[in-house]
């Protein structure tokens, strides 16, 4: 899919509405998925991967991104193909293709539980934490104040439900990508002479066999792979099943169209925004300064664009984290509603926003370690569904009528 039909996917980047079932336009669904996946993982996550795993981690971010496009295609196709309806509300997510497509209701319930807990205990911590790090580094803003401000802004959007979220992200998602890419290209261009050495280091460290020496430095291969894959998954979210929730809300009768949008989503996340972060901190040497998370990227931008560079990163970090927060709020809402019913919606929204305040002030390392754990648990039941229904997805990809 990622090779054979990439050009077609690029041509359909603004999808057309082709049905009445759904609550968002296909473009809003695409932007909701993009908003949720392009979060601070693309800034802070990539930076922490390189600081902890070295330049070789970048190769593994790209490697996972290549295969992740097919995974996201499958999730989007299944999300549109197996979705429910409750009045005017659309019910979508891996729970429904695990239950109705794979005929495994217990696994569907287990996924909803793990994914709901993950949504409630990872995103409200990782995203505001990275924003707080950037704002504290650039403006000396207290993390608790940052947390309160983000929580209020998030509540103002998610209280209106998925339609309010869709309207917000279709405006903010293109803005955040354009601003970050433009600033990053300037930084990379200003240090273009170092690019060849940086690419050499990326590929050399990705396959370094120094681990055979048994020294700490010899762990380059395994450490780079571990952090690259972990942050690669975190950046594009392929395998989490969240794409099924977002694309399943689209007013579209064509699962294939939403799947092709998902291919472009992963390309933008893994090969555009993540690469901007990685190359920026590598060509400027920011990854060796002792800084971590968004502070390392801000340092890289500042080296080429004094003062304004850090502001760009801080603003983009806010937009990346904020749009991810409101997107994941809806994901978690769908997961908990599957288990507990619609009565959980309002309490969930208040708890979600309250945790944002705590997340902003938490320790960076603890936040990302917990995120890795919960995300790993969420992936397993979803992958069972993707493998079990791979024949169905393949039929859609080949433009044949699939049999459930």
C-alpha cells in the first residue's frame, strides 16, 4: 500500500463526502486523526529517542513509519466498515471490528478497558508535560500555571463533543504542520553542510555491532532500536487502533478513501514532522547539550533563529500537544462508553482535564516510561484484530467487495 498506491493517496488528500452516515466530514475526520497523532511525540518524543538512543534511533523511527502506513490503512478501513449507530451518534473503534468482524466480544471489551485507561493516563500527562517544558525553558512559566491554562482550553472544546473537536482541528492541524516544517527547514538549511555527516551517523549507528564488546557504549544497536521503535509508534500511533475511532466518524461510504487518507497521515507524521525534529537537533548538535524533550529542539531552533526559534518551538509544542489532547479526549470517551455506557461521558471529561494539570508538572522520564507501558498493552489486542481481518482489508485494497 505504502508504495503501490502512495501517489493515489496523495491525490485524495482532501476527501469528498460520499455518504450520510457519520458525524464529521471526511476531511474533518482526517484532520482529527492527524491532530491526535501529530502531538508532542513528534517534538519531545523524537528528541528523547535521540538523546537516549543516539542518531541510530532516527532510522528505526523511519523504518516503523514505512510499515505503519499499511497498519493505519487497515485500521481506517476497518473503522469505517465496522461501526455502530446510537441515534445520531456514530460508534467506532477497534472494539467494534473485534466484536462484529472477528466475533470476539471479550477481546473487544479488554481492548476498550486497556485503551480507555491508556487514554486517561498517558495523553493528559505526556502532552501537557512537553508543553510545560517548552514554556518553562523559553518564558520561565510555572508548569502548574501551564497545566491549568491547557486544561481550561481543552475543556472548552471537548465539552461540545466530537463536532466541536472536528471544527477546531480542521483549522489548527494545517497551521501547526506548516509553521513547524517551515521553521525546521530553515534550521536544517542553515546547517546544510552537516547533513551528509548526520545521515552517515544515522545509518551507521542504526546497525552498529559494538554491542559485541559488552561495554555500555556497545549497546548502541539495541538502545537505538528500542527508543526509535518506541517513539516511532508513539509518533504515528499505528497499531493503537485510534485511527479506527477517528476515521469511523467520517460521513463516508468508502472505507478505501479513509484508508488512503491514513497512509498520508503516517507519511506526514513519520517522514515530515518527525524528520524535522530529528535533523534539527542532529545538525545543530543540540542532542549532545544535556537538554532533553522539547528543550533540546528549542535549543536547535534558537541556534539558527535566535530567540524567535525557541518561540516557534514553544508555540508549535502547544499546538501539537493541544490538538492531540482534544483528539485523544474523544478516543478515550469512546472506549469508556463501550464499557460503561453514555453516563460516563461527562465525569470522564472532567477527570481528563483535571489530570492535565498534574501531567504538566510531572517528571519527564516518568511520564514517557508510563506512556510506553500503556501503549504497548493497548497494541496487542488491536493487532489480533488487524491480523484476523487482514483478508477483509486486502480485498478493499484490491478494490474487491470484501466478505466479513
